[in-house]
C-alpha cells in the first residue's frame, strides 16, 4: 500500500467507488463529480519516483512516460463520458467504469516504459481494482484502458526521445558556447541535450515552432548590463545577492517535471477537481513541459550562446571594452550545465507548466499558493543533496512563480537576465498554445 500523505483519502475513495461498482451503477446514474483525482495523484507520484530512481530525470524518458500515462487516462475517461476533447484515442464505448479503466491505462503505459518495475505497478493496479469482484467488469476495463494506452504508444513510436544529434564545436569566439568540462563535471567533448532539440513534440507542430529573437550583441549596452548583473549577483562570494535571492536560486533547482507535478498533486486535491478536470490538467502540464524542453533546446542549439562562466573568465577577449574579466570567478553552486545558455530551459519549462496551471484549475492566474521543495542538488547532478530552509516559497500568481523560476538562474550564476526573461516569454507561449489548442472542453 502506498505511503502517500493522501493515502487515507485514497482508501476512502477506493471503498466508495467499490460500493458504487458493486451496486452496478451505470454512467447516467453517476455524476463525474462523484469521482475525485486520487488515482491520478497516486500513479503520478509513483511513476515520477521510479523515473528519478532510474536516471535522475536526466533523460526525457520519465517526462515522456508521465505525459503518455496522463494522456491515456484522460482519453479513457473522455470516451466513457466526453467532457473534453481526446488527444489520441477516440473510439466511443458503452463501458461505464472510469476508475478501473484509467487504472489499466496507467498500468499499460508505466509497464511499457519500466518493465522491471512490474511488481510495483501490479501493487498500484491491484489497489484500485480490489473492490471489483466481477470478472466481466475487470475485462471491460482492461480492454478500454489498454486501447487508450496503446493508441498513444503507437502515436509516439519513433518520436526520437532518446536520439542523439550531432554537435559541431566552434572555435573560441565572443558569444560562442565553449566547453568547460571541469566545471560541468562531464567528460571532455560532452554536450548535453543536442538530441532533445530533434525529438518530436506532443503539442507543437514542430521543434522550432517558436523561434526566440537573437540574444544581444556582445558589444552592446544590453549585454554589458546583463554581464555585470550576473557577475555581481551570481558569484559564489557575492556581496550583492540577498539572502532571499540566494534561497530562491537554490530552491528552484528541482527539475520542473518533479516540482510542478508535485504542486499539481496538491492543488487538484485542495481545489476539489473532479477526475476529468484533474486528468486534463495533468496531461496538459506534462505535455507542455515536454514540448518546452524540445522547443527551448532547439533554440539553444540554434544560437549556441555562451554561459556566464565562460563569458566572465574570457571577457578580456570579447571585444567589449566595458566588460572586465575575472579569471577566478565562480557561480553560486560552482557548477554549470553542459549545454548552451540562451534561452533558459528551466525558465521555459517552468513558465509553460505554470501557464497550464493558470488555465486548467479554474482559479485563474491570480491565485495564492505555497510550493514546497525539501532538498536539491548542492551542485550538479549526482552531487550531495542540500536541505532547503525554509522548504517553501509563497506566490500571488502562477505567472509570478514562473517568472521567479526563470530569474532564479541569474542568482545561481548560470544565466544572463536575457536568457531568463526570454525563457519566461517562450514558456508562456508554449503553455498558452497547449491550453488553447488541445483537450478543449466539449460544448
């Protein structure tokens, strides 16, 4: 049995739904308001935990699987009782059991990606099926859930999530991304994420659907201002950075697919979303986050812009008379991720996710909430964890949270302000595209 904080409510939900099933309730006798999102919360939490255990979310596998899982659950629900447009599976059904159907949909997707975790998935599946004694009901649920899952699996076949794209290193020059393998802790010649730029999006028509404008010219006043800001505020020994800025810089390091799914798990319960509403929210959040990574990495490798670590140490050669080099400069967490800087991937993905939340929870954008992150990497991936004190941050709106996530990278010392601001804008566009074009309410 899961040890989730919501286990009491989950067990209550299972018991109640089992009672309804045993009474032989039909679709027209059950309002969708009778079905809460506990099954979505439970599967989401389990799958992301397994993804983190396998690769630390350093590949697209966990986010891709989470997106497909929630799409399959959403589609299964909306062929039973159409409230929102389906994404992949559209075959009408007379079958009436939502919980059993989405349980099988989730199980099929999860097992397909992580077959070695069958025991854990069997346990999760059985806890939702345990109230059902009728073999025919289970068989119908299995057929529907598997059909919805296989539809999205087929749609994503050959989508290039784990592909490798070639990268050509360029000679050292002003503004050009350069290797810093000792600072990134990666092998010489390694670059991260070039394959992400070529993966197939879930929602966007193509990888470069949104093209960011170019970053500032290195000899421009805009660049000089951004250079001096990150040099002062992102330094490991900064006397300009406030305690709150230091806190938010580290606190926002958690991967978006982990932190924002964790937030959504809390909010769908707090805001009393029904199963259909929550399924749509989870599906859109995860697909938008996935597409944000694809689009922003396409932009990154298009512009191939250098990182502050390189820019500050090499400033004497940047042909900008207003920048001053510091050969000993280091950033707050003394690590730089091994891929180009512009735009910020974290800012893009966070803002895309927050935009979907603002448009799917019926709260609107101006919604006060508290977000929790208990611990983060002290430096790069696989470094020791550091506890966040306090573990929470409070926000007055989803857009405020998305913007703070974006600019946090300035104070961490790994992005210029224009990286962060453009990431925020790009993420907003992707989130808006997602909610305006997919899983629309059916009038």
